[in-house]
C-alpha cells in the first residue's frame, strides 16, 4: 500500500508557504502527486428593512474578494512548487468543509493546516473535526511549526475499535518506512485483554514487514493525550496515528476526549482516521 495522491487544504487568509513545504516533503517522501485545495464562501448578511440591494451589493463584494484571493493563493501555491508538473489546483467558491469532503475522493491522504486558536470560521476554512468524521480519508494534521514528518519514529495510539483498525491500515505507508514503531494502549481496567490486542497489532504489522513493539499503560487518572505525546517524545516519534471518535449531535459533532485533545495538540503531526 502507498500514497499516490495527496491533497493539501490551504486557508484563504493565511500564508501558503509553510503548508506547501510541509505537504511537499510528504509528496517527495512517497513520490506522489499533490493537489492544492482552497475554498471560501460569503458570510450571511442580516437583512435590515428594505435592504435587498444593499445585501446583493455586499454579497457581490464578498464573492469578488474571495475570487481575487483564490487567484492569489493559487499563484502562491504554484510559485512555491516551482513548476512541478505533478501538482494540480482546485479553488472553489462555497463551504470549505463540504467542498473539501467532496474533493477528497481524488486523494489518498488529506493534509490540513494547523487550525488557528479559537472558533473556526466555517466560511473561510475547513473544520478539522467535521472533516475527520465525514471525509472517508485519512487526515494528516500538521503541527504548529510545520516541521516535516520524517516518520522515523511513529506512535500508534491503539484502541481495539473500528476507527483504530482503519487508522493503522491507512498509516501503513508511514509505518513501513519507520525505524521505530510503538503500539501503545492506554487502559485502566482490563490490562490483559488490552495487552493481547496490542500484541495482535504488532503481529499484523510484522506480516507487513514492519517491526513494532507494544506497550500497555495503566494511565489511572492521567490525561491520555498528554501521556501519548510524552511516549512519542520518549521514543523520538514525530507522528501519532490514531482513530477519530465522535458522533453527530444536533448541529455539531461531539468528540471523544482523546480525539478532542489530539485535534488541539500543536507539537506533533497526527494521522487520524474514522
């Protein structure tokens, strides 16, 4: 298994360079095509009295501004990649999250910029949580410093669920090239069952030519995501592989604790699948 096409999501209001450099390093590592993607939509304008013409003018102004910025992002994207023939571009007017979820069918891996702190502006950038639970592709979230993923050391945050099993398979290209792979299970109750589960994953990886070790940890009341980052640091890993857990509530997604924390984590790359 390998990645043949990577899609990079770019924000319309942020510099292109760091994200492009991050995705380019992955494309070179796996010898893949790279698709740049950016989308935005006008914000809703609240009507006041007989203001139909004013609303139409404001919407037109927003559309013009978005179209101009999409052209600039595209130009910056191609400039950063210096005429590489294996790159293509998709810039669209519309909801960024919905359009990225649609366009993701063209790629094996989706790379997201590190989200800005605070609430996501759904008109200007894709929402990582919503994408994770609806996109049907593995998502690689960049760290805040956009350090390239060497993946010489990889930590698999294992939980015996459909999501974790999917994440392990989705991450095989990274795992195959790693020199250190640790399968870590955080468990406070049935330690024996957790250990057997992690050992099975190590055996599965071994049949794919990947040498891995298992570690079952009783975290007690400790923060699980902080424990994962600590383990990753100890083994020199710059990538955490994890399932993404959540369910749809009215008008929003509710996430499991580890998923929510990993989405907010800024210090390390995370490959997550649902």
